C-alpha cells in the first residue's frame, strides 16, 4: 500500500466512509421522525372511533390501540385536554419527545441515543394533529419496535451505501490509475532508462501527456535531461582536453627548460642588442616554464596557492605591454601605463602577470578584429583597504554572448573562436588572492575590467608586515 494507487484507494475508502456517516445520521434521524409521526397519525385515526360514539367496548379500544401501536392517546381540543384511548402502561414514562418544533441537531442526537440504548422503555410523544384536528395530540408508546425499525432501516442504508461506495471507489481507482498513476509510472520508467545512459541523447524524455500539469513536468524533466546530457558531453571533452594539455605541457616544459639553458649563455654576449633583448627572452621562457608547471598542477587539482612576495607593479605591467606591443605587429594600437613607480603589491608576481596579460591580450585582439585604431591603458590606484588595477580599452565592447557567460569556460570567449579560459583562469587566480575581478563597463566606446586586491594577508597566512609602498 506504499504505491500511489494503493494510498489513493485507502483515502477513497476513508472519505467514502465519512460520506456514509454524513448521510446515515441525518437519514436515520429523518426515519425516526417519520416513524413517530406515523404513530401519531395512526393514533389520531384510532381516536376518531371513540369520538364518533360515546361508548366503545374494551376489546375494541384495545384493538384500536394495538393497531396504532400506542398505549394512550390524548387530544387537546377547544382548550380541553381529553384522554381518548387508554390502556395500562407496562412501566413509567422514561422520556418525552415534542415533535412540533424541533431542530435537526436534536433529532440526530435523539436518533443516535435510541440506537445505542438497547433497553425497552415507554416514552411520550407529542405532535400536532393532522389537518388541524385540534391543538395537540399526545401518545405513549414502547421503544422496542422503534429501535428495531431503525436498525433494519440503517442496515439497508449501509448495504446500499457500501455497494455504491465500492462501485465509486473502483471507478475512481481505475480513473486515477489511467489518468495519473500510469503517466507517472511512464515518467519514472523514462527517468530510470535515462539514468542507465545519461550521455545518450536518445534517452531524453519526449513529452506526450495530455494533462497540463504532467506535461509541464515532462517538459521540465526533458529540459533538465538535455542540459545534463550536454554538460556530461562537455565534461568528457574537457577531461580529454585536460589530459591532452597535461601531456603537451609536460613535453613543452622539457623543451623550454633546455631552451632556458641556452638563453643563459646569451646573457654573457657582448652584443648590445643581445644584451638588451636577452633578459626579456629569459623572462618569457621562464614564464612559459612556470605556465607549463601550473597547467600540470591544475590538471591534477586546481590552481596552486599564490606565493606572496612584495614587488613593483610597474615591472609586471611593463613586461606585459612590451610583449603585447610585439604581438600587435603593424596594428594601430597604442599602449599606456599609469602606474606609480614606487607602487608595490604583496601578491604572487607570476599569477598577477598572467591575469594582466590575459586582460591586455583580450583587449588587443578585440581592437585588431574591429579593424580600427585603439588604445589600451593599465592604471593603478589604492584605497585604505585594497589595491586597484584597471585595464581599459577603446575597442568595440563585448558581444552579448560573452557578457552572458563572461567567466564560463568555453562559453565566455570575447573573440570568435575564443575559449574563454583566460578570463576563467584570471578570476580563479584573483580569487586565490582574496580579491575580485569584475567587468566595470562595456559598450561601443570600450571595455574596462577592475582587479581589486586586499592589502591584508590571505586567511591563515602570517601577520602583515608594517611595510609601506
């Protein structure tokens, strides 16, 4: 009985029983009232024989009372109370019932009381004569025949109600099973089948129910299954991509390590051009090695915790801008940096370089695609609690899809064919510092991102030093 149909059957039986009680009690009360009124009417008819003549024989009087089913008949006519028919009472009168002006609740109470009282009693019943033949008629009668008639009537009512209830319950059960339980069972079977192979799009439910509520549930479930299937497929692609990137990063790290050994020798060259370019080449190769190592670490778990140190922000910004100037080639792009020379941060320089480089690179690519001149600016400022780094450009702004999925991998790319990983990684790196990366504004006039880094230590880190930039 734990099934929906079983519980519905139980509830149906309970409600039908309640309905039977609500029908039975008024019905048995009405039957009792009709029974007593019929006795009054028969007693009034029997009294007519006495009123027609002065004297009747005792045998006739007993026969009239027996036919009426009463012991005594009293009529009140012309303000006079007259004992019309009488016979000895077997016991004292136990109760008096006045049917002239009685409410429904009193009738139901008296009827139930009579049903539950098995003893035989003599009661007085008062009512109004039929056809206004007087002011009042009063009889005394025994209650055994009344109770037996009520029991017989009640049993017939109960049997009829039970038959109707059974038929109603079966019809309701079949209707609910057809219109509700069976469609729900189909939904459950579809969910179980989908759970066995969620990557298979053929298992997605096809809504077919004609019931509005069930169809809405099926459509919602189908949408959820479709989204889950897409997410699982994307997860598989990401897992494969991550494995491939990890392998490439591993081999690339070894190649770059070898190249790093050769660049060390370039620093000893006497050529002025080589002396000027060698440090930048060494720094670029070192960052590439660190990026490969970070990629391998990311593939195993997540971005490593930042290694905090104090450094001049201007050095990082200068390296990023020099690199992007080379990448810009012949594009008409100007770069500006508004960073105070003595402005220092306590952060991870390599991770912050990656964040700023990602943002500046995205800005440069957006301006190149727009095929018009543009400017990229990096500015720094500070408040009492945080350091602020703003990267802005005069490009065409982010497209709607990029704004909607700005920090979502493989969906928030700002340029055509972009993966959106740069912004996703940047957000994670800044969050690792306890800071935030947010889009300030974007539109036809350009785009601006704001990096906010708290000046305090990371949670659980050593207490901050009393250093001043």
